[in-house]
């Protein structure tokens, strides 16, 4: 990823995923299923509790990373705008 286009394309795809109702519905269903299992477990079932915690952590990490890609895209666009304004101001100064 040597140029802004890659960050932008990745950010666009990430935003589309975050905005996709099918994906969001699937993530919500998975979370709900995990919580239902969590509530029905015996307190001494540490292995399963741990696995469910890891599953929730993984879902959260995926969503966070997608959001990071969207934010990187936004920063890249702003950075380009600033650079263009700087170049324009330099043109007028010469």
C-alpha cells in the first residue's frame, strides 16, 4: 500500500461492510448466540467461558479494524486536501 488509493479503496470496502445490513445482522446474531450460551453455562465451565470470551473479543476486533480502515481513508483524504491547498498557496506566492 504505497499510495492513498489503496487506503481509500480499503476504507471504502470497509465502510460498505460496516453499512451492510446483512453483515450487521449476522454479527448481531452471532453475538446473541454467544450471550445465550454464556448465560446457560455452569460457572465451573471455564474452558467454554474462555472460548466465548475470545469469540466476542474477535468480533469486536474485526469491527474495530474495519472502522480503523474507514478512519485511515478519511485521514488520507484530508491529508491530500491539505497538501493540495499548500501547493495552491505556493503557486500564488511565486
